[in-house]
C-alpha cells in the first residue's frame, strides 16, 4: 500500500512553525504574537498565518497580500 | 430542502424516479442541454449530503439511480480532464502548484463587486454563490478517510477551522446563512437552486464528484488548494463591495473571516495537504493538477458568464 513505509516508521511530528516560501509563517496552536509596536495578538484558530512580508492589512496575520508583491519583495 | 424544478426531459424523469412515481429507462433519455445535465447530476449528488424532504433517504444507494449518476459523471469527468490536459506544473510540486494558481488571470467578479456592481447584482451573485456556500467545506470532508497520514492530519486541521473550531456560531456555512438572512435572502440550503445557471451547478458537481470518489481524492484536494488560494484577496474585495452597496455587516463579516482564514488554508492546502499527498502517493499528482485547474477554469467560465449577463 502506498504510504506504508511512511506509516510503518511513523511520520515525523509536524513542526510548530512552518515557513512558507514567498509567503507567511504558519504557526500551530494557541499562542500570542507580539508585533513590532509591542502589541500582543492571540491566535484564534487551530493554525494561523503570521505575515512575513510586512504588507498585510490584517497584521500580524497574513491576508494574502504577499502574492501581489514582485518576487524580490516576497519573503 | 425540496427537490428543484426540472429543466428538461432527463431531470423530469429523474424527479419522477425520486418521488417514486416512475422507474424510467435511462437508455431512452439524454440530457436536453447543459442545464438538464448539470441539474440532474446536482440532484443525484444532494442525496449524499443533507438530501431532500420529499425523497426517500434510502434512494441514496439505489442502483438504478447510481447507474444514471455514472452515465452523467463519465462524460463530465472526461471533459474536465481534457480541458486540463495541457496544464503543466513544475517541481517542487507544492511551489509549482502555487505558481499555477497565482498565474491564473481570469476575470474577477470580486473586483467588479468592490467597484461597480449594483446592489441587485451583488444580491444575484450571493444567490448563485449560496448553492455552494451553504454547504461550504462539506464535499471535501468525504476525502478525509481516504488519505495518508500527513495529508489527513493537515486536512483535519483545515476542516476543523471551516467548521468553526467546533463552535456552531463560527461554522462557515452558518455564518453565510446568517448574512443571507440579514440581507433579506433565504438562508436555507437549496433555496436558490432554481435560479442557478448550469455553470454554477457544474462548479458544485465538480466538488461533489471529486469528494465522493476515493479514486478522485487527488482532484478533490487539488480543487481545495485552488479554491483556498484564490479566496483571501477576493474576499476582501467582496466585503468592501458588500459594505459599499449597503448590505448588512454580517454578510461582509463572512467575507472578512475568509480573508484571514483562507490565507492560512491556502498554505495548508497547497503545501501540507497536496504537497505531502503527492510525495506519499505519487500516482495522485495528475489528479491534483486536474482538480486545481478545474476549479480555476470553472470559476473563470462562471465569471465570464456573469459579466456578460450584467453587461447586457
Ligand atoms: S506574508 Fe502574506 S500578507 Fe504578508
């Protein structure tokens, strides 16, 4: 069966943070993000996307704006 | 919900079969047109979701109806595969898939809603969209038990968010229903199916077909990836257009929620779901691409249809 090898060894545990090329940082679980101004924002969903491009209108959360940026300005 | 109105000889015969008044021979019947075809298939698929108040639930697994469903599915699946035949996705697969979706440059209904659609046009669009939004995320749930572990864990996380993190008040399809109701529209599932053009039913049928067949799990997840990755920015435009024409804030809030939610979901769907699925089950690669392309292609065809109608 496909994937059997993977299942026999057990998949690696998922990381707590995933850096998405050209896009946000995914964070899993309930945590508090402090932004550059020192303001604290608590996550409110099982997985959250923290903006890395600095252009989100919903900062600190990603709102997809990174996709409108030229490649060299993307994280 | 009640069964929709027939749109031709095939859907009329199907409704007779569903109401138990006839047992038509499918050999003698062909869909009259796209409306008759898509409505018939949509009606058959709904038996596997919340069903119809005027149809015996046991008919979901009736071999005679499943025979018709298969007859309608085959040419439609072939159509979608053919339209996607020349699509190529580079490696690494997740990056290639994201690129394919980002490169899509079809017309944007959300941009028109944001800038210049009339209130009546926005309401019309909401009625068409309601066919899916009132069962949002449901077709993809059928894919969940058919996945290898990594894709399954990531899809479960995504669906949990779609379903409000366990809170009915935050469940996406419920948020949409509340917004519809506040806007003076009917919030019950299927309320506007009779108003939906064939292309909207085809969009819904793609989701249902991909979701209901284990064989098509790759297409189901590819569709999910394209859907989520074309949602954040358009949702912001939808929310602003809805406020511009003075529709209720609860409706705009449904789209606000999708700006942030889908910025998360697109990464989950493209990288942690489709990316790992194709690594663990490489035979699904082509279907992931077919599913993603079908989502983009159907939305573009729908947008063209709607813009033409509004321009007339
Ligand atoms: S990383 Fe997505 S908006 Fe900044």
